[in-house]
C-alpha cells in the first residue's frame, strides 16, 4: 500500500525558499495581496515572517507645485480644503503651513461675509474650518446634530465628552487646582481665585442644570502669573486681562452669528432648490398632458403658476381624497415614468375640469364664434 501523505506536511526547505522567491506581491483594491507564482492566492495562514513588505508612497504632481495648489484651494469650500489636507503627509505639510494662509482666507470669503479672518486671534484656519463645518464631536467623533461649538473653549464636543475631559474644570475644582500650583498665602488667602475665575474662558452645556466649565490651561497659567501679587498689582493685572477677555467674548459672539447666518443661508438654499424641483415637476406634467392631446382652458393653452394655483384650490375642495391628488401635483420631487403612467395625475386634472381634449376645446371656440 502507498504511504499516506499528510496534507499539512511541510515542504522541503529548498522548495519552500524557491516558492517564496517566486511569490509576487500585487496591490488590488487598496489592499495588499500575496499571489503565488504558480497561480494560487495564498490565504491568511501564510507565514507572516516571510512576507515581503511593500511600502507605497503616494505622489501627486499637483503637490510639487504649491502655488497652483493654493490657487485651486482658494476656490474650494473650507471643508473640502480641510479634507484635502488630511489625504497624505505632503498635502498636510503644504496646507497647514503659513504659506497657505491666503488660500484659506480666500476659501472662507467664498462662503462667508468678508472680514472673517479678522475675528480670531489664537486659531489657525484649519481649526476654524473644523469648528464651523464638521458636525462631529472632537472626543467621540459622533454627530452633534447641528449644535453650536463651544467657541470660548475652542472645542466642538458633546456634553458627555466635555464633562469627562480633563482639559476643563468645574467651579468646585478651581480652588484645589490652584492649591496644587502654589500655597494659599501666595493667592492672598484665596482672594485671587474669584478674579482669575471671572477672566477664564468658560462655557455652559446645553443640558439641564449643568455646571459651567472653565479652561484648565488658561486658569493654571493665570494662577502662575498672579501668585505673590499684592492687591494693587492684582487690580492692575486684571484690568489688562479684562480688555483681552472682552475681546475674546466679542470674537465668539460674532463667530456664532456667522454660523447662524450660514445655517440660515443653507436652509434657504434647500427651500429654493425644493421649490425649483416642484416647479419643474409641474412643467413636466404640462408637457406630458399636451403630448397626450390635452390642453388647458387658459389663453394659448398655457399652464403657468396661476393655472396650477387654480388646480390646487379646486382639488382642495374634493371631499374624497383632496390631499392625495394635491400631493401628486405639488410634490417636490422629479416626475418619473411611474408617476405619469399610473394615470392618476391626468385623471384628476380631467375630473376637476382644468384640462380638456384639444379638439373639444377647439370645437367649443368655433361654436362660440358662430
């Protein structure tokens, strides 16, 4: 009897090395795939230590000409420029450098009123684009459903991530944090803390009965600045800081106004787009019933907005199914073959007496002339 062969028996060392030398690495669909030279694709059980590593560095001709890239980006939406800067390391270096500031400013001007670049003093344009246009939490990356970012804290976070973050302090944590930096005597036995608190950037959550959160880095920095100051020195320092703080508040207020303005423009654009689709639907219906040999009773058989308003008023008086027939005509979606071939649209127009056969209307007019 022939000797039994083990399916999992290892190949001789020389054959294994020869087969490994003939192996070809091919890239398909963005994934690395090891293909045997004899034609069979090797699965995941292959020895990973023997696999050759193929490193591909993406190169784009556009990245070698920064001036052209900046010119193109100046006409793009800021969010598109932000996504482009995340495609590869080279694009990130170019679009996050100081040389790209003009391109970012021009991009912002294309969607906002002029002067947006004069509002922020401590934010780069990519970060501002992220706050304005990315509807996701900086922490959990989930959608914030259109909620306004916390501009005072320079973040865009949901309530859960905001209160879990160690970068922000509640009112109760201010004094313990200050005492970790210096002793109570250096803070005039705690008299400095209320002054520093009033000048620390903070934000309220949109939740119910939630605490106010303060920026830890700003608070810690001001504690270090004011420790050991006398009362007069603290008053002088607070006046200078107050001017900067009020400027920050004004910046955040205007940024929020810009964001509300943009959302209003976007909503109005959607309304106008839906309205245009509805008008085009009624034009398509008029073209269809004219092809079928029907005309309106309007002069020259026109089917303008006045005609359709009259049709909708007539259909609203239908006691059987007024909303159904009104929806067929006033729906803000393109007219499809299925909508027209169902016959309901032409049927309701004939039933309400707004369209008639072209020959019939012509005959009635000739009789009236006689």
